[in-house]
């Protein structure tokens, strides 16, 4: 019997996903997501673009040091200084990889790169050879591959293989292709590029026309051995292929795809929640696999069918993606042991004893305000790393006076260095007034660009999670705050955004 082929997943949530407009994660948040992705079982994590900023560099190198088995990748343009920086960032990883790229489509070469075909051919091979001096594991991407002239692309790919590339990624950068065309395109590469059988063929599909998952699946059937994507389908513009959808597709239709992978599907739900919670990008309710309605049956006929026999309307079980009907409820009488055990079951155990104690402290404080502490609460609490980042401004207290026929006033007290500063301000509502008071204390005249609030769970005592985006000095900063009191979550979100400035 023939063995199923193994497909690798490269997760780029922290690189392409972080290019989602308005998303900017701090080091602690990126580390938390990287650890969750390692537990999920992806093969590689593209942790950032090391030369892009100091923050990106620190995130890639921090993740490279923290992960125990997963490969860590940094993106780099086809430039020596980028490759130097990428290597500096990934060199401490158990499996480091440099990913270098150069566009090959006429449009990109003419208008963006202002390079001739000959220059692109030469520079791509040179970049791979340069990266190869540092590590054996070098990935090359001809950007905008699917809009490139095939004969030219073959030459570039052949040059990259000769220079030592171990993985060739064929990106559909602008989400332009379709499954049938992509299949032919990839077959063309496999038939015309000498040495291609020695390297991994990777695909990286954008979702501009809603085909990213379909195109990636077609590529897997055509023989690709690596698929790139992001959790919750995050990414530039319409996003990247959603990894969770591909994984469940391969599992549910094992009969058709006959592919094996290393992903533990029962960790999908919590990873998705964590990514949504930390990035502030909500998951649409009808999103496959991880949307709130993905396993809900509304119509009476469907409910009847499922009650009789689940498989009538259920092609995969909620349990297979980690949705459990857990009956063990944590509350204020729960001890540390039960707390740690539940975290362990959720796969989110903090790394050090100190972090466990901190998380337990947060849990106790929450249990005082909320009768039942549910899994979603724990994911939100443990994912909240705001207290592990050095903060310029910290909340001491706030007091509001608000109503529909009065001037809304908020008095906010913040710890600023060794001082406590108090300011009162008025506004259209209690949140507006509080934000004005914070702006007065911090001296930042920021503009609120976006504000969303969601209940982490159901119930009157649910945690309210607030995500905001503020604009200051031409830049956007995001902030997140959670509390059972929505004014407090709003203030904490504002402080978390303000603390990212400078
Ligand atoms: O979409 C794209 O082409 C990319 C490359 C850098 C791989 O993100
Ligand atoms: Zn991309």
C-alpha cells in the first residue's frame, strides 16, 4: 500500500498576517502566538521581516530562541543587508530558515523594481547564494509568480536551485489565479525546471477573489509539498489562505487528498481565538471551521437530523477542532491545581512558575467578579500580556459620572514614572471623557480611529474585550483591554495603545 504524502505548513500569521491593516503586535503577543502555533504543529513559522524594524527583528530573534522544534523563518528582500539581518535574527532557532524574494512579473519588474529580466535573474541567484553561506535551509519566492512569464520564471527558479535554494515558493501575490490555471502553472514548473524534484515546492495564495484555500488545495494535489497560510485567513488585503480550513479539508477528505500533516486539529479553536483576541481582528460568524456558527444548526430539519444521526449535517465534529462541551467550571473556590490543569488541557500553560502565579492572580481577581470562569475567559486572560511589557502609563483608578441629561465627566488617575497624575475631562460619553483625560495626562493628542467591543462569553457577567485603534503622529496604534466592566476595558485598551507610542 502506498503511503500518504506528507505536506508541510508554513504559518505566516506573524509576517503576512501582521500586514493586515491596523494590526501591530508587540513582542510578548507575538511570542504567545508563536508558542500556540508550535503547539498546533505547523512546520515553520515565518516570524517577521527582520530588517523592517527593530520590533520585527526582536520578535523574530525572540521567537527563534523560544521555540523548541518548529522552524523559524525571516523574510528578506534579495539584498545582502536584508539577508544579514534575517540570519542574525533566526540563527538561534533549532531550525532556522532564510526566505528571500524578488518579483518576476513584468508589471513588478518594470514599475516597482525598475529592473530588467537579466538583472532579476542575476540578483535572485546571488541572493540565494549569499543566504546559503549562512544556512542550508533557504527559501526563494519569485513574487507575483502567477503573473510572470512562465519561460522567464523557469530560468529564475533554475538559477535559484543552482545557487542552493531548498524550497521554491510560487506565490499568487495578488490572488489572481484559479485552481485549474494554478495546477497547470505548477505542472509547467515541475516539467520545465531542472532540479525541481530535489527541492520543496511551496505555495502562498492570497484571497482577493476568495480562492486562496481552493488554489492551495489544488496545488497540493498537483504536487506542492509546502503550503503557506495564516490563522483565520489574516493577511494583506483579502488575506492569505486560512490554514485551519486547509487542515480540516485534508482531514475530512482524506479519501480524496490522501495527505498527512503534523497539525493537531484539536488545537485549532484555541489558536484561532488567541489570534483574534490579540490582533483585534474578529472572526466572521459564518467563517468555516472557526466562526461562531461553524458548528451551529439553526433549522428545525437540520437539528432533527443531527439529533438522530450527527453525520446527516455534520461532516466534521466540533470536538475535532477543539470545541469541547467542557463541564468542569472554574470559579472563585477553585485552587491553583485545578487552574493549572485546565490551562494544561487548553494547551496554554505559561512557561515559568512566575507566569503561572501571575496568571493565577488574574484568574482569582476575575473569579471575584465573575461567577464562572470559562475556557474563553482563560484564553483571553492568559493571552493578555499587557502587564509583562514595561509601561509608561498605568491605570490607578477612574471615576465617571454619566447620564443622558448631564455632562459626561471622567476623572482618571494614572501612574506615570514615580508619580500619580490625576485629570478630569468631559466628553460625549464616559469613554470619550476618559480618553480625553488620558490624552491630557499623556500629552498625546491622539485620534480614536476604531473602537470595537465584544463579550468574550455569554452571560451578564461576561468579560468585555475592547479593541481600539488610535492615530498619533501619522501612525496607527492598536490597543486591547479586558474587564468585566466595559468602561475599564475601554480605558485599559486606550492605555495599551498609548503605551505602544514611542
Ligand atoms: O504574497 C507574496 O508574494 C509574499 C511574498 C513575500 C512571498 O508575501
Ligand atoms: Zn503574501
